[in-house]
C-alpha cells in the first residue's frame, strides 16, 4: 500500500484501438481490470469514465464479451448500469468487493456504509441490470470483529444470496493501517468464521446452479477440460476466468469445436461451482 502511486488512466481511444486489434486477431472476450476500475478517467477529467469507455468498446466489431472487474461500491452510476443493460456484448457481471456488512467493521476498515446502504446498492444493481451475476468478497477476522459483527455479515450474505462469494481471513501486514489495530481475532476463530460463511454460500451456489438445469445458454469454448481429456471446458457469461466455476461439455460433437468458439449448450447437471452440458447449436 505504501508504494502505490496515484491512479493513471489510459485514453479511451488507445483502449478502443487495442480492443480493435485484439478483435481482428480473433479475440472474443476482453477483461478490464485495475486497482479501482470505477475510477477510470477521473485523472483525465472524465465524468462516468468507465461507462463512456464501455459504450465505446461495445461498438468494436467482433467482441462478444466485454467484462470488467473490481468495482468500488460508491462509484456505481446510473449510466454505468445503463451501459450494462443496453449493450448485449457488455457482460451482465458485477464484481464488487463489499468486504463486510457491519457498520462498525466497515468504519474500522475505512470503507463506510452499513448493512442497509449495501442492501439498497445490491438491489439497485439487480434492478438496473436484470439477470446480473453478482460476485463479491468478504473479510472475516479483521481486528476488532466480534461474533455479533460476524453474525450480521452472515445474515446479510444469506439475505442477498450472492451468485459468487469469496471469503478471506484477515492477516497482518506491516506498514498497513490495520497492523496496529486491536484486539486481534484468534486465527482459529477467523478460520471458523470463514468456513461457516463458505458453507452457507455453498448451499446458495448449488441451489442457484440447479435452477439452470435444462436451460440453453451461450458458452465460450476454452479447450479440453482439466478434469478429463474426454470433456471440453467453457464459460458462461456469468463465469469469469480463473475465479469462477466452468461449464464441462460432454458431447460427441466436441471434436468439431475450437477454443474461442461460441456454442449454445443445454445444461444437464449442476454442481456447487461447475455445470455440465451438451452442445445443441
């Protein structure tokens, strides 16, 4: 944190030109990621810089999916949600690290907000972008976190039913603002809280995946599966690479597709993280 400099944005034209080059080379999906993606363009004097960038990228021929990650909770504008909802090639996928739901813990983390404001934010995003996949991360065991704080977080996650949830235990790092905070949460307690939250999320994720069985959805083929050479692996719009689950494809026609192809699959089976399907077109 102490070596991080100020945000520096590339110009919109330079990013659009890079996207055009990638698309001309056959790239079907691009991913925008930064330390704080919603701050894009502020240093250039742009208002709604990320939304403007997405609107420009959406016009690039050949790009099927435009995905962006790491969105700060206080920077979600109506124009950003409008861009997501109105362009088919902008993924309806929101990656937003909320970190906690207890007002006391959010204040300690220097983030602000509370359970009620976060609930309204999530509901606003889901209303503005129908069908959006919501991914977030939480931290348990932060200095000063009580059992009451944790239970509030757990209830919040249960109510919100996030599509994707990552839970991390806090760890001390020298030269950070939290290093001197007391009292420290015992490692065993922090791990128990992480496990409880992930077990709850596992049930939510499995239930949400079961709702997809029978549906026909577009999938981006990535290549042979890491699970078995007899299976192909791909991703839905709702699955970001490396951090989410995948679609495993069991099909006699699998040998006729190549990495980078888009196909429609019918979901035949659902697991906690992954899905199984067959190609239908």
